[in-house]
C-alpha cells in the first residue's frame, strides 16, 4: 500500500498569513505514460463532508479560490494557502489515487488565531 | 447538480449486519466508478471499497475484505454496501463518493456498532 505522510498535524495562523502543508508518498505518484501526478487535496470543514480542492497535484477544481495552490511531483507535494481567510478553518487531507487501495494522509488541521 | 445521498446507517450490535445505500442524481451514474469511504469519530478518512462503472471489478480495503460487499444497480442509480460481522471498530460515518479523484461526496450515514 502507498503510505501518505502529512505534516504538520496542526497549524495555527492569523488571517492574511500564508500557510504551507506537506504531503509525502511512499512511492511516486507520477504516471509515466501521461506525466500526471495522481494526488488530490481535500478540505473538510467541521461537521461537513470532504470537498475536493485540487486534483492532479495542481489543478484547482471549479469554484475553488485561487489562494489555494497545489504543487509538487513524484513523492513530494505541497498545499499552499496564499492568504488564509477565517472560512479556511478545516482539516486538509491529501490522497493518492494512483493505485488501490486509495490512501489518505492523516490530515493537517488549520486553526485561525 | 450532482447529488449523492446515503442512507441505512444506525445503531447495531457487534456481529450483526447492515446494508447502506447511496442514491445518485445529476450525472450519468452508469459511467462512473464509485467508492465507499469511512471516517471513525474524530479520526481521518479511510477508503474501504471501489466498484467499477459496470460492476466488472471490485476492490476492498484489507480491514473489510470478506465482511463487506460493494454493489450497484445502474437502473436505480444506486450504490450499496452490505456489511456483515460488524465490529466496534466499524463505527464511523460512511460516505459514498464518485470517481477518481473523489470529486463528489455524499453527506454520510452514521453506523454505530455497540452492545
């Protein structure tokens, strides 16, 4: 199974600050035939279902604010929120869909100071 | 608008069975693989099963293999999860989700296994 490791487990920032969170996979998520990274980021706000923010490591879903930026390739990935807003309070999960079983990171809890 | 609506959760005793449903609307259900994912209280997300669009292939997490069965009825736009030999560690919110990546999720149905 592909192991997904997310750091930090929690982070507290003030509104307007930039935040970055890391996701590392135990094997490459880059598929050589199409040069795509099979890595997604999800946002789960309190009491809600997860919501897909970013697919293919860096493609923002429709309607997702452009302050959410996904980057990375291979085994190392980053989610950056360029200017955190109060409504970004949530747990953020990375997930690999390169192979079954699909696996998630343990999440990064974002708290707003 | 894509909608996924789960149902069938509840409080059951260890060793018992339960069948969850997920009704889909707003897209061509028969064209997409579908997943079940669960989340234990205050814990992270755990993928548990995948079924291809045509039911030709099914995959399970080791934690549920042999106890849970995923199925679908494309004529009814419905995904199912049959759960047998339930254990306390199966207590979780169960979500259905569409495709890879998991672009759409339902609101979840809560399964509690307790004596």
